[in-house]
C-alpha cells in the first residue's frame, strides 16, 4: 500500500466526529494482509519500517539543510499502547543532532505557575529539527478531564468547569497549532488505538515476565478502571482538534510492528510532501567553493 494511501486511511478528516468503535484496533485481517500469519505479519511490517528508515533519513537531512520548517510529532495513547517502542524503532534512523524527544510527567510547581500550554511550548522544535512529544498538551484535555480534581492545582481564576471550559481548551490548542503551522511547523498527531483486551494481555506479560516487571506501575492498573472515561475524552478531543493544519491519525495498535509501519509511512510521506530540495548555493558562494577545491587540489 502506498504511503499516501496509508495517511489517508488513518486520518481523521476535519469536521468529522471520531468514534472509537468505528476504528478497529487490529487491522491484520485487512485484505492485503489476510493471508499472513502473526509471525509473517510482524516480519513484513518490521521489514517495511527498516526500508522506510532510509526515506525518513533523507527527508530529515533536507529538513535540516533548508532550515525553514520544523516537525512536531505527538504520540497519545492509553498505557501499554507502545509509545516508547514506537519512538525507539520508527525514529531510530534519524540523526540525533536534528531530533529531540520530550516526555511529560506530573507538572512541577514552576510549570503550574504558568498557563497549561507553557511547559509544552518550551520543548517545541526549532527550524530544521524534528521534535517528538511522548504525551503532550493533550493530557490537559484527557487525563485532566478524566480527573478534574487536578484542575485545583492549576491556580485558575474562578469559573465554571463544565463543557464550555473544555471547549475553550480545545480552542486554545487549535489556535496554538494554527500559529505553529503558519510559521513553518508540520504537526503530526498520532493516537495509538489499543483495545482493552490487548492492554490486559500486555499488563499480564509485564507481571509474569521478570525482565518486564520494571515496566509495570500500580497506577497503570488504577487508570484502567477509567477506560470508558478516557475513551469519551479521546473521542471529544480528537473530534474537536483534528484540523486542516494539524489532523489526527488514529493508528490501530494491537499489533506493535504493524502500527510502527503505519506511523513510519505517514511521517516520511508528510515530510516529503513539504517538497524540500537541496538548498541553492548563491553564485558568490560557488566561486568560494571552487577556489577552495583548486587550492586543495594543488597541495
């Protein structure tokens, strides 16, 4: 399947309602993949990711050389959906000098003394670079909406915290992303769509395999109890913030390597779609280069 078709397949079109039940978490039974076993599917997807690294590397090089655009890649998901592995494998071919990863935990006292977007804006990528957010400012309309008591720490002015409050937060996020897009930031937002059954399987694996014990947190199990609340929060947020300048991509995540292949295809395609070419060298600079070449040749 061509990368452009993959991007179209998983994009949430602006103005449409996202309902998680309409988007499968497992697409291994899709027509092009139906004949493959689990092992074959994994190997085929792994091979695709590996081959696509070269395209992604070239795209990054042009991005860096032009120094006009930046790329912001956001990953949001329920626990155990594979965000860390996605970043590790899909982005492994990038030059570390032109790439940065930011993960966001509980906000600090300093961060709580600013508006809810401030701590994320500090990590935005500069021109020519790729920035990856492992979770993002969308936590402010996801985990904070599921646990509204967290708003008490944000030192907000008095006011209602009903539907209008969250609508305003969506508007603030859309405005920020529109500002970034207008100033040369390509925004790619991925929701790794995991089933509740697959999350249970991955949690049990972490609990039964000693080498994976470190991955498990009691907080993960506690949050699982809010599964339906998170589903509703994701549906509302993605519906409100999938825009022409920053659309969402909902990636079926029950098969890790197939999810990685889809994200790899979309990232490389969208960066290439910027149409970047090697920078044109001014005539005066070309003369300097030629003079330097002749000087070295005479040594």
